[in-house]
């Protein structure tokens, strides 16, 4: 049977994943993945050794490498998928962050890279935690008032004398309610007023958690005398519109945010009240339910599927209350077609998923950067450097063009041809460890193809496709019959990675 659900729960097949499912069963494996803290990574040498030089990341390239290393080697597969899902949903752009720290470039260029990267690393870690231990209300606040988002969508230039609507519009359209969520242009205007006054500055470690605390003087930034501290969100009382605001006026969901002119410091609460109203609006759970279903189950979810996830969102028994993200995700993965063979091929792997799952299927070796970047760049899915607020598409059809397919096939062939520690495969070790002889013989050739196709896509081959792979193994590049060797076995693995079944989920 196709194990397409492994490509949705994580990044495909691996020996550890296979063995874990044999021990727990599919449902037991899903339940364990939904509780990642119970999965021990301390003995996962492949992951631990590679993370040593990447955590914390000093540059955005190291964070991008860490993303791939986690995807390929982590046992907590669902955690990696979900962290990047929310990272993409609440997309921010590193070049904007680096520009914000441009004052470091003259004397401390490495610090410019580090601080810009830290915006994204810290936010991703918040998503990783809240996805299983928090609510949607908490995760949308982490994004909305995260320094990376404040800089990316111009909240830092949103002041009472000239409100900037950029973030307000994207918050409702992309992050919460959806383009058809029922908000109006007046709601955008009112929400922009809500977020006036927020920016990012450096504060002492003791004051880092207080948006009202004083900032370290700006004339020290980028100098040799700049005091230590942290770059965090900051609320400027004198730049906040203290007037009353009304969201969703004249609807059942109307929310009035009171005037704070008598005590301007209370304007800091406007954002909380607005986020409460937006998350409570029925468009938000519907939109997020649909988005999660499209990501993990089917690109065209039925209304019944959406309703079942919304019911989980609103379940009063949720341990963390309304919008409990672990329980919402549990409901998404419990939909009837998630594991059904009928859903095979309903989704297409994104380029990042394709690269990660290919490495896992051939016991691949990667540092997360060398060579893989040469493929992910033309495949156009490199995280943290997407300037478009929508993030990357979660719809498979958007990734299927001639060039994208060609680059994917070339990646598979290149991976099959290499055995290096920074980028390569260990197909021979994989076969030997699983009792598959690599000695040339007709029976062994068939067994090799069957094992590799089973690891890659559940051996879902037609007779002709299977025979084509066996023939490829048993011939040289000119097509003449030739006893295969280890190199040809590895090349056959790369050949199989080009099959359409591998692209499908």
C-alpha cells in the first residue's frame, strides 16, 4: 500500500519511521507524532551531530540548512512539517530583517546577519512550541507582534498621524479570516489604527519582556559602545491612536475597542482586544481549518471536512481551550480520507518536501546546504527569503511546470550518483542492512528495485514501470546488457526518484 500519509505527516519513509509504525501501528504513530515531546531525539546521532554547528544559526543560510537537516533526520517529523507550515503561513522575509540592521554593516557585518537571522529563528521556535502546546490565538499574537513581522509588514512605520494599512490587511486576508472572510475596508482602517505605535528596538535583558520599557539609546546602535540587550517589540505611547475603534461594525461580531486618551498607556491592550475579536470571528476557524486540510489532507476539502475541524476548534473539552492547535491538527489527521488509498495523488510534494523525502528514502547524507541549495534555488522554495506576504503555495499544481519537473529529476540523478558526506546517498548500506543482496543476479535485481520502490512510494509500480527499472539496472548507459555494480545500483535509485509516483502524495 502507498504510504502517502508519511509524506504528509512528515517527509516520507525512513527506516526509523518504518520500524516505529511496525511497533505502534499507524494510529499509534500518529498519536506519538502529535506529542513530539515524548519522542527522544537525544540518541538520534544523525540529527544531533549535524545540528551542532547550526544551532543557533549565525546566518540565514545556516537556518535554511537547519530546516533541511531537521526535515531529513528528525524523528519528530510532524513537528518539522508543522513548524514550517506556520512559518510559511505567517511568512516574513530575511532581506527586510537584514536591512533593518543595516547600521551594523559598517563595523559589524556578522552581527547584522546574526540579528536578522535571529528574528526568524526565534519566531520559528515559537511556532514549533505553540503548534502543540498553544492556541491559534497565541500563535497569531506571536506572529503579529514578533519583531520580524513588525519590520516585514511595516508596522514599525504605522503611526497615528499616518496609519499604514499593510499589516492590518494581511492579518485578516492571509493570516486569519481569508479574503472572503467578511471584513471590510473600514475594518482594515480601524485595525491599522489599533496597531499604531508598535516598533522594534533594543532593550536591556531585564526589560526585554516589557513593551513599555525604555529602549537603549539609538545613537549607540552599531557602535563599539552599544550596550548588551535584546531586539524586541516596543510600544510607543506617543505614536498610538488613542481613539475608540470598531471592528465588524453593525454585524453580530462587532467589537468596540475603547478610547484610551485618559490613560494612553492602556493603548497597549488594543492589539489584544483586536486579536480576540478576529480570532473569535467564525471566518477565522473556517479559514484555518480549510488551510490545514489543504496542507495535510486534500487540496479541495469538503464542507463536511471543514466543519469537523471547526468543531474540534470549538470543543469545550480541549485542554487548551478554543483553537487548541494540537487538537485541531488531530482532527485534521482524523479525517476519513487522510489514510485512504483513494487520496493517493491528490497532493503533490513541494520542492522542499521532494528534496527532503528523496534524501530520507536513500539513507541520504546532507549538511543541509551543499548542493541542495543549488536545486532548491531554481525550484524556488527557499524558506525565509520570500518577499511575498502569501508565502509559498501549498497547492501542488502551482509547482508543476516543465522546468520544475526537470530540476527534480536532475536532483534525483545527482543524488543517486554521489556518496559524499555533505551530499550523497548510502543506498548500498541501506540495502545490505535490510537483507537485500547487491550481488548481480536476476532475482537480486528485482529485489533491489522492489525494495527501493517500496521505500520511495510503496512499490506502486505498473509491471512495465517495474521492468523498466530492472532493465535500467541490468544495462549500461548505451543500453547494452551489463552486470550491475554498486554505482549502477545507486544510479537506479536516482532513476526511480524521477518516477511520477515519487512526486505524488
